[in-house]
């Protein structure tokens, strides 16, 4: 495992954090870092990390907790809670938002958000504002007819959670997830500040950005050195309910264990979370499936439940088995190289590491040739 983490760093990653718990002994914890990045901070396995779209798993959990309390229903149309905010909202249910079958356009592809993604615009985005960015575009398909990953779905989820509870997303994460599970380094970011020791995230500077990255993404705000830009001081609030949670590898392992074991959610709601729709129309029976805020797929060593996350400077992957007794995390403090598939060498090294980590979670050796996970 250590050789694979070092290989990823040698391929160009600023660092990598790995944590694997196979449920049978002391977890494997590894932190490797490029020497040039050490001047900012010595990477540690317990560092706080921007978890990007892993946030969606926590947001879905909040919705399901409210469903268990009969404060909302998965069959509720969006129009019930956000009247006039979502076109055709009578036909889009909360379940469709949670499993990405709403057909809503992804707000992160709207050019109005670009300066925030790059860290040049430090405005505070609200759930309602992010939702408005997405719904001003034509929908991709009729509600419930296909699957398409959309951050707008979770901007809507965030707005619904705020409407139903009258509380902020930060308070909901704190009161319903972090405090009950004693997750001391897990919180919903509402600005650029961190609460504890944290990983510094990086993107290549404009002179070193690979040609595969679109031109409009090549100028990122932040302090420059060694061919990189430190983006850890940038504001991630544009991720909102789709991507603004901060956590650690240890905290996320505890969250997954509580979630999948049934400690956090009643059995009926956990079953709803695990009810999936096909993500790959070419392989609807045996391909990956999208549950509510979590995905499942086959790997060479076992079936995983997982989610990936990407937000400027931070890439994350969290995995577990069906029971939550096994967990694994891979955190890499850079994102654009993965997002735009701009560096084949780093992508290959990352996939080899993920395969090894997944197999180690199941207590099995990795296959000789790296095999891709089937989750998105």
C-alpha cells in the first residue's frame, strides 16, 4: 500500500491520505506527501479535508431522518416545499432529487459559478441561489425517466431541509450527525476558515496546468509556489448542500459505520437509502446503482457502497461494505487533474491505489492488473 501511495505522489499528486479498516484489527493509516508541499503543512492522516460531493450522503441522511419523523415524505413533490422555485416541481419528488433522476441541469456547469470555483469570487452562495442557477437551464429529460448526476438536485435538497426545519445546514449537520456520532472534525463549511489542522489543497498554476484542463480553469486564486497554487484559503460555500462538508478519514469511517449498521437511521429509512436506480443505461442489471446520496457497485474484491467527492484542491473517495463494518478512504489534495482526466499517469496511479485500498478493506489481495470500480 505504501508503495502505491508513493507512486501516486511521484506521478504528481501533492499528497495522499489513506485509511483502511477491515473490521478485524488496527486500521491502516498512511499519509504521503510531495516534499515541496511540506513547507505549507506536514500532511497527517487526521487532517480536516474538504469532502466535496460526499456531502450528499450526509444530506440524504438528514432527509431520511426527517422522513422517519414524518416531517416530510420521499414522495413529496418539490413544489410542496419550494413553491415556484423549480419548474415542473409537481412532477419531481424528493426521491428523484436524492437519486439523481430529476433531470435538472447541473448548476456547476453554469458560467456564473466559474469565478467562485476558481476562488476569485468569495461571495457566500445560498441553497436557493445555487438552485436558481440550475433551474434556469432546460431540464435534461422528463422527471424519473433517466439518471444523470446533478448538483442542482442537492441544492434543492438543501433548500428543502432549510424550509422544513427552519435551521441552517451547518446546524443540521452539527446537531443531527456530528454531535450524536462524536465527529469532532466534521462540519458544514460556511466560509473559507477551517476549525482544526487541515490538509492544504493545490491545483497546478497556469504555467503548469496540463493542456487537458479547459482554458477557463487554468487561473486559480491562491498563493503560488513550486508550480502550484494553494487553494486551501478559498471559499467552498459554492458547493453548498452538494459539496461543502469538511471531515476527516477517521470521522467518515465512524459516520459510515453508524449509517450502514442501522445506528443512525431506522431500518425502513436505511432500506430506502439502499434502493437503487441504474446509473449505466448500457448495463442496467449489473452496472453501478445510485441510491439516496450513496452509490453501489461491484469491484474485484466485493460489493461496495461509496461516494466520491471533488471540490477545487480536494479529491476524496469513501467506501464501505453493506454493514458498515469495513470502511476505507482515499484523500488526494488536488482536483482538476482528476476532474478533467488531464493527466493519464496520475489517473492510473490513483486507480491502482483505489483498487488496492478497496481489496484491503475486504481483507483480500488486489488483483494483478488494476480494475476500475463501478461507482461514479
